[in-house]
C-alpha cells in the first residue's frame, strides 16, 4: 500500500536536493511547456505549483486552439501570424487532442462597422460598439487566410447567403443575412494535453527534471526562494541561477512574495457554462458558433463531449477576490443563446458545469478589456537579496494556442542567462500521446488490432481517444488488475484506470481526478461519481476513512465552487449589461 509519505516522494526529492539551474514557478500550460523545453536542452530544472497542475487560468479555457481572428482588429498581426503557425503545428504534434474545428459566424448586416471599427481601434475600444457587418468580417477572414498560406492545414473560409445558411443551420435566428465559416482547431482535453507536456519534460530530463504540485513559493531569503509544501507545511530554501515566474494572473502576487512587488498584470475574468441541451447541441450542427453579441463582445456556442459550452465574458478582476461564474454571467449566456437560436429554450436546470478563470493579461489602464493585447512579453529583474546573481524572468501574457512558441522564447532567455546554447527546437516534436497517433481510419484500425488483445475493442478505442497512444500504459495497467470493473456511477471509466492515474499522475486530492485527470466535471458526472472515485483510489493513496470523508467533501466543494451559492453577489450585472 502506498502511504501519504510515498505520494509526496517528489517533495522529498526536492527537499533533499534544493537546487537546480532553473526554478519554474507555475504549473499552467506555459510553465509546463517551458519546463519541457528546458528539460529537452539538458538543463537541470525544477517546477513547482502552489495548487494542482493546470489548476488556474489554463483550466478555464474555451477549449480552442485558434489564430485569433478578432485580434486583427487590435492590430496584433505578429500574434495572429504566430498563432496560426502554432495552430497548424499543434494539429500535427498533438493530433490526439487538437483537431480541426469548423467555426461559423452568423452575420446580421452587410456594411455595419466599416467606419466605426478603425475609430474603435484608434480609441482602444472606447465608444459605443457597432455591429461588425459582412464586409468587415470578409476583410478579416481574407487576411486571416493569408497567414496560413504555404503550409496551412485547414480549409479557407466560405461565405453563404441567408437561404443557404438556414438550410445548413435551420434553427438560426431567421434575421441572419449571411454566415461566414472558417476553420480553426478544437482542444478536446486541455488538462490532459498539459499533463502530456509535463510527462514529456520529466521523461526528457530524467533526474535533472523535477516537478511537484501543491508547493508554493512563499518568499526569498539569502538569495534563495523559500518553498513550502502545502501538505506538510515543511519549508526549504531553494537555490537556482534563474527563476521563471510563470504564475499567470498571479505573477504580481508571486513577485511580491519574492520581495519585489510588481504591477505587470491586469487580467480579465472569463466564465463559461456547460449545458446538457440536446436541442441546442443538434442546432449547432457539430460546429462552433462564434459571433458578436449585442454589446460587442465576441462569444461562442460550442458543441463538445455531447454537451454545449457557452462563453465567454471579459470582466475586470482583482486577483485577491474569488474567481467564480456569477448569476449575472449565466443570464448573459442565456441571452446570447436566445439571440442566435431564439426558438431553443435554455434554463439553469440544464447547466451541468460552470467555470471561470482570469486571463494573464498585462495591465491596461483605460483600455477596454476586449482590446487588451493578447500578446506576451518577458520582464527581467534580480531576485531580492541575491545581489543580482539570480535573475527572475516574469512572463506577462500568453495563451493556450501559442504555448510552444512562447516556451521556446522564454527558454531562450533562460539559456542566454545561463550562457548555454540551445540543443534543439521543440517545433515539430510530437507531444505525449500524439507520438504515433493514428490519424487515418486505416491506421486507427491497425493500432486497435495491435493493442487490443487484452481488452474489448470498444474499450481500447475509448482509451485511445482519451489518452492518445499513451493509452498503452493504461491498457497494461487495466489488464494487470483482475479486480478492474467499470464505475457504477460513470461506466466509461474503470477502477484500474483511476488507480493508474492516481499512482502515476501526481494526484494529491480527489479533486485532481474529478476536475483535471478525467472529464467527469465537464460532462456533469463528477458529483455523482465523487464517492466511488474517492474510495477507488484511497488504497493507492493510503487514505483512511477520515481522509476519505475529508477528500470527498473537498472534492465536491471544488466542483461546485462556481455554483450560485458560492458566487455570492450579482455585482457584475451592471458591467455585463452596459453597452
């Protein structure tokens, strides 16, 4: 039986050797990707996160890998070009989680916005929003397509008139004049892709790559970073030549803890809800509906995993406050659904999950949230008390789509500080279960034949879809466990599968499984399965009955964190309804 002490072996390894060339603070996608890149260069690197991996901003994405067509209006051509290149790259190196996504924009006017858009750009979004008409959207899509020229992996856009649009999507608002359809990419399982990035870094670096969750950077002393294990309360002083602050919207708070208060960040909150609404799911026709709401915000209705994801908002947020999806935001989401699909009823009983996060955006003063730059930059400063011998590189900005390129830029800054050359680029290097992933039906059938001898074929196919080619590890674990059985509360998962995840993926709390190692929360099955999941993994993690009860309560609370009773106030109503 594994004990709690065994489960924190990574902490013991960190405490016994409290030094590395580089310490990365923050286990979101950008911190993990930087960790992976540095490990591939042979750098002695350690990563810590105060919570679970991908538990902050990276867990609150819109599940898209996209070039950011709307950023063209901000004049961010460099970012859009990079994002399109990275989107195309991720379709190739992470095909198990990143797949082409048809996106349709319903358009309700022809010439609207042609004059006001340049003025809004010059005024950084100030002024009353004016609907973007077909001409303006057409110009944007032509420019967007041009970035994919010579190496694009998705089809070009198409415009259709009202008759053809309603034939394809008959439940659309009959007032629609056109639809514009283009292709970006979906990100089916963001958390699992991030865990693959972590796995790659650990595999590439061996003993010189260490990562641990639930460890916080709480201070700086004698030119070292003070790390604290959340589980035991134990502290160590960690020595590194370079400290990478990749804690996203918490970057300023992390720098303050390290003795150097900064004011780099000014993130905005974005919330989503997930609906179990078969009528809306069917109406979307398997494509994302991406459009401008009445207030000028760009929003989405997105079918995913048999549910419908609806988002997102763009609200100012104080990082000292709780991050929750409020009732006002839910009302806003229902209003945008009614705007596009007026004949489809939506209500709160259909919400199976809601979540919110803060984008790691730079401080922006009076600039409207939607016009804040989505690009990234790296700020450098000495660690307090280090006499300049230790550099702190703080990441400001960053988004899911560009995580590989961003990490390469950040790693290059680290390598320059260390005086070391880059060994290899990460461009084109497949990620985790994307290695050898079968992208054609013929190859898929062959893979299932080669790896499906010990389990029923449908189960093997399900595991391939869930883990990519890393499913072989799960298949072996299941086949070796004679007590394996489907969960009564969530039959698509099995007991041996969950025990394998608990044993191999740094699981510390049951919430880690419910929210991030599985898709149970997103599809609405987490609370119903919570007790069964907890008792299934308890022997692996050495939990007694008291710990089981504690984990169960905490896990359910984590899933429900953004429920109405937790949201507390509708103070955002005025912000959401203002035009």
